[in-house]
């Protein structure tokens, strides 16, 4: 008897009774779920509800990859966590909750970053990969590893009041690169932390991801392969876009040029870290900036956030020049052109854009405060309020 045909215990018949009643799913479908394995990249707004529904449905093995800890700003939408969990690793809390929800499920965790060194080995052990990430390097990495391994990639993304979902499977249709051959320029697309997100929105998109995952595992229905769903919460409107495989796709096309995982931060134009060569964008950590300031180094700190953000939290001594006014007011920085000019925003995205503008205008000493005021509050001065 195969693993997928293992008889159900009496308590499992009771737990999955509503599945067993569905003739399209039934006993055979539930056995497939119990024998299946799904890897979720990210245990945040999308990963939390997706994981909960997959665990409740009886997916036998769920993997979770996330390097973050629970923060108070997560609780508005990341529904696996509670106030008491703030400061704890997300994957640790998620494992407790999911195994408590369904003891049939084995939860495997990696508290760390997914990167080119571990993705292939990690993905190989799972039937379906669910992408719940919020950054382009990891999305392209997830896509490429799935293509190389022949795995389906259940995609979801959210921003403000809108979201989208699809299934990318290069063995049957397009991959993520067929839709987005190149990433947007750094800073062009604000993160959810900078642009905000309606708290319930991730749950809506995650339900699509969970549904598509169950369909892939059981063979039910028609999946979203070759289709992209777009959701607008304000209008309560869904739109569907057809997608075709791109013959010229660098990853899955007829003459693909990518045969192995690459440097995804470099591909997405992410700035180098401390120690960057002269003329390139320089990052400085909050703790390093604090150390340099305490040592008496002459520096100018510029805050490029919106006025409402500055009213909520600010770093003492910062010069406030909103990003959309920076070019017009660049003359205010001329007197500091020969000393380090450190730019900060909320999390670092808008300030990167500001630094690039300054570099183009000849301000060779411009630096980006890595992680923005959020990192300052977490690592230097906890009295500075955090916000989302």
C-alpha cells in the first residue's frame, strides 16, 4: 500500500469529514494531502493564513522559511501571532500554532534567509513552493529554483489595497520571468512597510494561494497556471489576465541563458553593503552611524519621509527634506558636500532613491541609513516610536 493510500484513523475521519463528503476530493484526495509537502517562503501576512489553512486541511508536511521576529506592527495582519509573541522568531511561533491546530501536520522550520546557497537543496524536498515574500530578489530566486527543479510556484503579492496571485509552472506554462523579465529599479516600488497595507488584504490573497496549493496537490479543478488574478479591495473587483510562456524567457525559454542560480540582489540592483567601492552607493547601519556620531565625526543626517511620519517619530538632529522636494532644495546641502551626508526614511527604500539622486548630482559622500528609522529604534534608541 502506498503512502497516499494509508488508511485514515477514526479521529482523522472525524477531523476531515467535510472533505471526505466531497466526491471530487473524498478519501483518495485526503490521503494525498496527508502525504504531501509544501514549503512556504515567508511567515508574514501571506504566509500566516496560507499556513493555517494548509495545516487545517491536513497537508502532512509544511516547511516555513523566515528570518524575522514578531513585531507589534505585524499583528495588524499576521494572524498567527499575538502580543505575547513580540520579539520571538516567527517560525518558532508558527510551528507551535500550526502543530497545535493539527497534530497530523509536521512543521519544519528554517530561521534564516533563503538564498542561492540553500534554495535548491531546500526546495527539492517539497511538492509545492508557496511564495509569500515581499521583495524582488527572493521572488526571482524562488522562481528560478522552481524552474530548475520543475516545481510549481504559487505566487502572491500585496500592496496597499491591491493584490495578485498566480501559479507559475514552467513545465506547463509561463514562469515569473515570463511576466516580469526584469525587476523594477531599486526604490521604484515602495514596500508595504512604506506604502502601507490594508490588514485584511493579505488574507484574501492567501486564500487564493492556499486554494491553488490544495488543487495542485489533489489534481482538482483548473489551476491559475497561465492566468494572473488581480484584486482591488476598494472596488471589491477581481480581474483576470491571460499569460503565455515567453519563448525568449531567459529562464524557461527555448534558448534560456540562465542555467543556475545567480546573485539576485545584484540582479535587482540592490545596493552594496558597508565597504562598497568608491563611487557606488554606500550603506551604513544605524549602530555604526550612532558610533560615528558619538565619536564626534561631522555628518549631516537628512530625513526624507513625509511630514506625518516625522510628526510620529524622528531622529534628533536630522534635517527634514521630503523626498519629493529634495532636488529643488539640494542647495541646502552644498555646505556639507565634503562631509558624510546620511539619508534616512522609514525602512531604507526611499532613502536609497535619495542617495542615488545625490550621487548623480556630485555628492560623492552620500550614504544610506540601512533599515531607516525602524533600525534606529530597534538597535540604537528604543524611545523613538516605531510605526507601520
